[in-house]
């Protein structure tokens, strides 16, 4: 029977993992709360992707797609936008809205900084979420500018570095330094998945495992070798 002590559970009766099981009260206090998070995927456009040099485009797309799938699994709001999609920057990569069909697209009127667009900011605020997890292309501009403005507006802001991309390694390093100076928290797609995941004691564990194989292809090999070993054991019985 679950022990619902007030010093362990939140007012809604759930702990930080949101599974209703008694865990140490200090666990997860510094981690993402998926119930208070919105995912902002900014300017992942086909033209801009061709300029990315600090990460392979294949990795960037896989990590971004994994975040979209994670958001769908955990009912995390997703907001997307694009910078002049009819121009050379190109349309958004289709995987985002394909795997996160609940994502809301906010058009802009030429603003480089999404936070300069009143509708975009209004859409973010209407989620009532206080934690923003942001990824985009370029990291130094399309992520940086709204991240700094959102931080100044009182949001807790994470920047997913490997679901974002910059024109060079130097630009990426400079961007990372500026994030840390401003109090924006740099993170990775793998870390975001883990922080939202929290426990294998959940009905969607297999779907979560699939996300790990997207951000770490070697993990897929580990899963496949384990599955084969289990098949062999069953055959020997």
C-alpha cells in the first residue's frame, strides 16, 4: 500500500516521478518536472540544416525526433516555429509534427528572435508551464535569443545542445559559454529523456527504450544482443 506522507508526496498525491510510489523525498528535486515543461523546437528548417557543422545532420534530426516522440508519450506541450519558411531557410523538418501531432505551429512575420513575436510568447504563456526546453537551428541565434529573453522573463530554461546546430565548432563553444553565463542550462537529448523517464516501472517502458536507441545507436545493439540471448535461453529450455 502506498504511504502518502506529506513530506514525500506533492499536493496532488504524486511524487517527483509521478508514479504514486514512495521514493526518497529528495530524489528528482533538481530534475525536469514533465508536468511543468513545454518543448520549444525552433527553426529546424531544411535550408538551415545544410549549414550545420558542429554535429551531423543525421544525429541532429534523430535527437530532435526523439524529443518530439518523448513529448507525445508524456503529453508535454510542443511549440514550433520557422524563420521565413518560404525563403532559403526552408520548411520545418517533417518528423517533428509527424511524431508530435499535438505540436502547435506559430508563424512569424520575419522576426529572427521568436521571442520578439507576440503570438509566440502568448502561446508559450498559455501553456502555464514554467520550464522551457528549447532546441533549434542555429543554436547561437534561434535558440540563444529566445532562451535569454525567456530567462529574463522568469522561466527556467534548458538548451538541448545536440538537438540544435551551429555553423562551426567555434560558434557552438561560444554559444555554450554564453548560455552558462546567462543561467540557461545546457543539456542533451539523452539527458532530457532520462530526466522525464525516471523509472522503468511504467507501461510505456518499451517505447522509452526505443527513444534511447535513437539518441544512442550503440544502445540499440545492446538491446538486440540481449533480446537474442533471451531467445537462445528459451530455446534451450
